[in-house]
């Protein structure tokens, strides 16, 4: 089979059947590219995930770009990105066309209320799995918990937290090397 077609269909399937956005797609992408197809190792997937989260933009698109590039360079990036975005774009366009008049319909509202808890779990599961795979020690676990508390309760921007942590750990690393 043509590898580009294989990449496109893999990511199109992921893009078409994932509700809840990028974080909900993580376990499905991992299962497809690591477990099922063996395109990359689990360690490489975690690296791609970390880079994708650090880069600006939509997580699922970033993952597609980096995995496509890892598999087949620039062409692979383009094919994987089109595969992951075209189904969602098409589905949203169809929903907008056909359901615009039904947004206040009690049945439609009930369906979306039922989907919400599923989406929350689809997002929570990869977060828990990433925390386990990151092999957090007490300090890094406490830092993760503190970060979550600052964002949730004090509404501190994650950008400020990232900047403070990056500057602090860079300074600590420089200081330790000079010692």
C-alpha cells in the first residue's frame, strides 16, 4: 500500500472519530501509530507529544505535523495534517449546515449533555497516562499539582508559569555547573 495513503487514512480515521479535541485524540493516535502500526516507539511518541504541546497551535494538528514529518518528511507532514483536519472540518461544516436550526431542540441539547462527561474522560485518561509515563518524583509531582492549583484557583496564565519555571531551572542548571 502507498505509505502516504496509509498515513492519510490513519489520521483521517483518527480525525473523524475523535470527539473532544487534541487531548482526547492522544490515546487513539498512540494506539494507531505505536501499538497497531509500529511506526514509532513509545518513547518517540512521548517526545513528539512533548514537542507538540510546546509548539503554538492546535495539539492534534501539531502531533500530525511532527509524526508525519518523522515518517516521511515534509510530504508526510502535509498528508498527516490533511488527514487529521479534513474529516473534522467536513463534519463541522455539515453540522453547521444541517443543525443550525436545531440548536435549541431538547433532543439535540440532551445528546450534547450526554457527550460532555465522555469528553472529560477522554481528556483525563491521557493526562493520567502521561503523568505515569513521566515517572514523576515527589518534587515534580508537587510542581505539577502547584501548577494546576495556580491555574484553576488563581487563574494564573500557564504562559507565566512556563516562563518562571524555564528561567528558574535554567538559572539553577547554570549555577550548578559553575559550582
